[in-house]
């Protein structure tokens, strides 16, 4: 019986179908690699845009604060009262349950999306919302949030409404997918739109799931269900809402 010889690579004929498969796989690999590189480049460019926007917002906030201080100094120098611009934004937190609640305030709380105790939402000041707040004042605390409070709320407790689901804002892409068509693509855009009550405030505030806050550190005041000016916690506390936000966040 003769010895068998192992064929060389040149002698092995690769079927045409196998060659086609190899070429197809190589092409797919190259396309995937190109797509990954393209995505990396796009993400790098996007990060640059977001960074520039954040810088612009910081300058805008700083300039606005300086102007406010300047106007206050001018007023003091001229011995006149400095009247700040009227607040455009309110933060509302529900602090009382539904026990013995009439239908109208119950419905109003639903419209405001304050379905549970310690739920909080941002609201644009309008004639309609002012009337709504009057209806539910015995169940809420509210006031004028500053930039620090808005940032801390959104960064720490911010969730978005995506396909009716409560989704943590762990990535800017979540914001971009829902609000990109309004020019809101990152956390700083979202904060800016809320703080300035921008043209797309309604879309931005509706995207934010109502905040689920904790009971305030040290608890509410002993006379919780009295109005704030009577030593309680209910109603409009103006800038003092920021202290309550810090206690509940």
C-alpha cells in the first residue's frame, strides 16, 4: 500500500461559495469597524459641543447674577428700592395626603402631576397655574427655586419619561432622543431650559418625571398644616423653598 501525501495549500481548491462567504464576512467586519470609528468621531464632536454649551451657560448665569447685584447697588446708591424681576418659575412639592380632599383640588393635583406626598414639579408662572396653586394651596409647599436647587434636583433625582416609563437620566443620549428636536441634548441644556423658562419649557418639564423627594431632614415644622407665614409649611414660601429642597433632596 503506497504512502499517502498531504496536499499543499495550492492544491486545495476552495469552493466558490466559501470564497464568497469569506469576502462577505471581511466586508461586514470592515463596515462594522468603520461604523465604530464614525460613532467615536461623532461622540467626540458631540462632547465638544456640549462642553462649549455648558461654558456658555456658566457665563450667562454669572453675567445675570452680576447684573442683579449691580442694579441692587445702583438702587441703594440712589436711595431707591430694588425691585427684582418677577419670578417665572415655581417648584411645587406636595406635603399632604388626600384625606377629606374635595374633587376639585384632587383633580388639580392630578393635572399638576402631584399624585403622591413628597412629589415635586417645576411649573411656569402663568395666570392659569397661579389659580391652580390657589386651589391646592392647603396640600402643597412652593416657591422660587434658584439655579443651585434646580441643578441638584435634576442631577440627583432626575428621571425622564420615555415611552411612559420612568428612566434614570444616566446618559445624555436619553435626553437627546426625547428632546433633541427642541435643541435639548444634554443635562445642562435641560437645566438651562427649566431655569430660564425657555421656549420649550413645557416639553422639558413634561419630560421630567415628578421628583420623588424624601421627608425633610429634621422633619416638617410642628404646625406643618398651617401656612408658612403662620409658622407652618403650607403655601408660598418664595426663596425659602430652596432650604426645603435641600432638606428633602
